[in-house]
């Protein structure tokens, strides 16, 4: 099956916001409107894994009327990590300098995008390669999570800091600004799929000497649709993290 995509005549730009989607029909239109309202200089890419609820096809209809909106409906493949990485590579190929990744369920506030971008250029300091909107640094918080998700998130944070040796407090946070030239400096072996992609990507940036910085955000649990972070996905992600640890310490 061939992928579906919006028109090919993209305007030139520097910042591309992207969101990987699966069954987000209820959220996608207001999210697009909110992201594009942040700045007339921002463009938005929706990468949809051929959602059964029609998210991708609905976004394609919206893209017909908005030149700053771009849509890729991936057919015959699926996975959060692969979708995010494909979005980064599209952004780089299209000449963008920075890509901002965010969730499609409004757990990440589009109004925080300018803060992520500003943090990439600290006053008097070297440019930053990855800025994470963090729930775990002072000022950051999470609203609406059950205790089980707080515990899982903190365990992943401890694992990433003490086992993978990546000095980040919220490694699973998916709200990130990425300087795209970092892609040419990191290990290009196949990445972990699913949610473990987030930790795998940070590990590779850190080992390549990239600079990672965190700024506080408020993460609000979704109010529409259902989370994809079910038990099966959590179990897969734990397995992926253990494989990353083996590769890190024993090279296999």
C-alpha cells in the first residue's frame, strides 16, 4: 500500500512542529488550530499510522485549506518511534533547522512551544541540541495521572540516569525541540520502537556529545480519547530499555 500525503509544495521554513497520531480524530482539528496560532512562522506535520478512526484522512482534508499544515499517512507500518524519526528526517530533508515533537492529545500545551525554542539559545551559552519539556525539574508537574503512571515514569527516569548514564530527569517526556543537524552526529543503527524510542534517542545524542536541557512544563492527562500507553505497550517498552542497556554496557 502506498502512503497518503498532502500537497508537496511546502513553504520554506525554519521550525516544523510534528505529532505522531493514532486514533486522535477528536483532538486533531483543535490541535492543528492551536499549534498554527502560536506563530505564523511555524509549520505543522501530522504523521498518522492509518488510524481506523480516520484521523489521517481528516487531517488531509484540513491540509487542503492550510498551506502550513502537512500530513503523512503511513500505510503498512506502525510505531511511535518510527513515526517520530520519520518526521525528523522529513523536516531535515525539507530544509528545516528545528523540529518540535509533541503528543496529539493536548497533554502538551502548544503555548509552551516558544519556551522550548527560546531555550535552544541560552543567553551567553552554547546552543542546545535537545530541549525537553520536563515534568520532573523544579516547576514541572503532572495533572490527572494515577499513582501507577507516576511510579512507572519515575522508575524510567532512575533507569535512564543511573543505568544508561544520561543526565536527564524526564527521559520519557515527548515534548521536545530538536536541532536537526544532531541527526548527522548520532549512531544510526535501528532505534527502539514504541515509547522506548524517547530514551534511546537521548542516549545517542548524549553519547555523541550533544547538549540536552530541560525546562518545566505542566503535563495534563488527556480528556478526550484513550491512552495508547496500555500494559502491553509498557511491557514492550521495558524490554526495549533492557536491550538498550545490554547494548550500552556489553555491546550487544
